[in-house]
C-alpha cells in the first residue's frame, strides 16, 4: 500500500520518470518521418547514468517481432543524410535489452513530450526558488480572499495562487522535493487568538484542511512537509 507521501508525490510532484513523459505503446509510430528527441543514456565509471539529448529524424519502424514485441527502428541525424542508424525498440520508444547489463539505453521521445518535460522541470525549479525566497501570503490577504464575493473568479481566472509544499527531511528545496497545486478553492475561518482553520482545494476537488497560526511563515501540511501559499506573479 502506498504511503501518503507517495500518493501526494504522484499527484502534485515532478518526476522525470513519470508515465506522463513516456509515449503509450506504439504511439511513437505517429512520429515516423518527423523530428524527435533521441536520448542516449550511458552508465559512467561511477555507476551513474548520463544522458545526451539530440534531435534526429525517425525514418521508419518495421520488422515487428511478436516474440519480443520489438520493432527495428531507423533514424538519421539530418534529413539530407543517406546513412541510417538502427536498433531494436519496444513500443514505448526504448531500446530493447537490459540496460544494467549493456550499460546503455536509447530512447525516442516525441518533441512535444520533451518540451513538456523541460517546461515542467523549469517550473518546479522556479517553485523551489520561490519557496526559499518568499513567505506564505499574510493572513490578512488570505482572509480577504476567503471572504471575497469574487473568490472563484480570482482563483480560477485572474490570479494564480499556488500551494507549494516542501517535503520534510529532503534537503534544500529542489524540483524533486517540491509539491504544487493551483488553488481552485480556499476557505479560512478564525478560531481564537492567532488560530485559523484553513481549507485548500486543488483543481480536481481534493481538499486539504489545516490549523494555522497567523504568525507562521509556513504551515505544517499533513505530516509530510510544510506549505506556503504563493502568488506566482513575478
């Protein structure tokens, strides 16, 4: 059974190995004849994996082997090249074989997925920096938002208020330990003294409830980390 930490990471985190960045089986065939990203993974002397990215032309996928469920993939680096390179490829775009044994792995990635991966990583990098540089929005601002008649339009249209969560015990904020969702719902009620009951809701209707103190610069979030509400305006 997955831990709460793992569930939240899947829902709100950034992971280069996510299935969001892997083409579904045989979808790569839509990119035959197009420019794609060729990723060359190689294991270095320290046993770590290095990756080299370049654009290539995917010229053909043929010779399907039903036993291994692989294709013969051919590509060239420039459209005017006459020489093609080739390797056996599984339907998701990866080279066939165990990379731990061979020490290398090739991969084709549609340009659109590559751009999405880069954009997402840059965004989470920015969130990491914002978490280090800014405190959560002040309680007066948040209370004004919670009681505003224009709250829905503010959250879903004119402003981008982000719940940014830094996971505990995972070092300085970085794309691997930051969780994020845009506030689509928000509630704040005064309890007593400096204490407030807060509700934050994501775009899928998932609600998270917190008891916060108006003097806090960050809030405890579900025993997995600390949360700040940050306006993404620069």
